[in-house]
C-alpha cells in the first residue's frame, strides 16, 4: 500500500518507520523545511504517559479568553464565525464540565496505559 504520513515529528516519523518496515511505500510530508520543527520541537522526544490531560477542562473557557490576547498562548484560537468553528466551540465547551473532564481523562489514561504497554514490547525496534 502507498501511504502518506502528514508531519515529520516524533509520531509521524515513527509511524512512517513502522509502516515501511511492514512493506508499505511511505512518504512523509511536513510543511516545515525539516523534521520535528513544530509540536515535537525541543521536547527531547519525551513520551509522558502519566501526564495526559484533556484540553477541555473546567476553567479552560476563562483561560482561553485571556489567551486570545497573548502573543505566545498555550492554545491559539483564531475565532471566526462559520459553522465549523461554532460546532467545534459548542463541543469544546460542552466537554469543559467536571463530569466530562473525568470521563475524557479516564479514556486518555486507558489509551496511555495501552500505548505504554505496546511501547514496552517494541522498545528495541530501532
């Protein structure tokens, strides 16, 4: 199979490697001139399974309002009035309750534990 992987960060490159290793023809595409120049930049290749947390959390709506006016905000919002943005905003805000945060955090932790176990089984694949 021919596969295109978007992003030459940690996840993109390791995904491409695993796909190529299993016989797929892989092309990695990144909008930056080199690998790991965005999300993966300067994070030391850290994989922190125990520190996963949903962005949608109680308190985030008020913080997000402040972030709108920050040059280096942790989450950059570029609000616009269109159906996709309004739909996303409604879904995001509906997940900012304590109950939804607990559910989403639990799901993320289950996934993290699963991925940690998978990584432990394949830690010497390179």
